[in-house]
C-alpha cells in the first residue's frame, strides 16, 4: 500500500541514487581573532569539541577596509571535503589586516584537521542498557500451551526453548513427524476452485461440480480443502 514502484530503466530514479543523500556532516562555529603578535582561528563543533590554531606573521594593514573581512570569511568558509559545515563565522579583527589567501587557507586546514582528530579522541559510544536474557525468559510466557507440527520444531534445542517458554506439549515438525496422515502440507491463496470458475463467492457453481478435489504426484495423493471464508486453500496428505 502506498509503495512507489520504479521501472528497470528509470532515469529519474538513477539521478536520485547518484545524489549525495546519505552524507552526514558536523556543524561548526569559527572565529578569527588577533592578538598583538598572531592571528588566532578558533573552531568548535556542535558537540562542544574545540580546536584553535595560530598564524604568526608580521601585521600589515590593508587599505580595503571591510572588504578584507569579507574575503577572509569566504576563504575560511571553504570547507571542501571535510566532514564539517559552517553554522556561524565571525571575523573579529581589531583592524583590517592583509593576509595572503595561502596563509589563511593553511591555518584553516590545520585547525579543521586538529578538530577532526580531537573528535575521534573524544568519541565514546553511548552505554547500552544491559539486558538479562534469563530474566526476560522468566517473565515471558509463550501463548500456545499445545504446539503441533506447524510450529516446525526440527531439533532438540528448539524443543527445549518452547518448553522453557511455557509450552506443555510439543510435536515435532512435519519432516520429523512419523504420523503425517491428514496433516496440512501447505496453506495457499492459489485456489483450484477459483481456477475452475467454481468459487462460491465469485462464480455460479455448476450442478455437476464435485467438491472432493485432490492432487496426484506419482503415487502420492493430496486432498484439497477450501476455507472460502478466508479465501485459503489447504493441501493435505491423504
């Protein structure tokens, strides 16, 4: 119900698969400051992991004013193939200083690499609540008390589990059961009566129709039983 089906040659579906739809990146905040002797780039991510780096070069004033900060912000925002994306970026320089693009790019790469390494070191998987399976077994009760061959018990371990869960009587599965007389081999929606146009719910029954139908395979004969209320056919060994 409400399932989207695609053809074998669906170009639109192929385009969806080629998109980067399963990439998860970590949001970070970056801030560029300066001291009396160095430029300082700080970065911290959405989990609180922090890293910083310093660029110690001689200060050189620029005559471009605010345009310098805009260019610096553009360079710092180029995160490329890193696992990060920018949440917030602040340029807090006390004056408009000239910094070469290669120098600011190197500072950015060093800080991001340091931040990624620190994330790995500070990662700890969340503790999973311990589960006492024995206690669960004690509290659980298997609903049927009488299990016949349809439970498909085919080994002693399965038999033991069912009995531990509260089953009082357990019968071996069909393949291991010595008495297979009148046992249902299959429940199927495929109905022979329907194929013969003799379905009591959808067809008018012929006067000469015989309801005792069976299937024959070499020497084996299988009786057919019809549960028309549930639209189900049963195949049993005769």
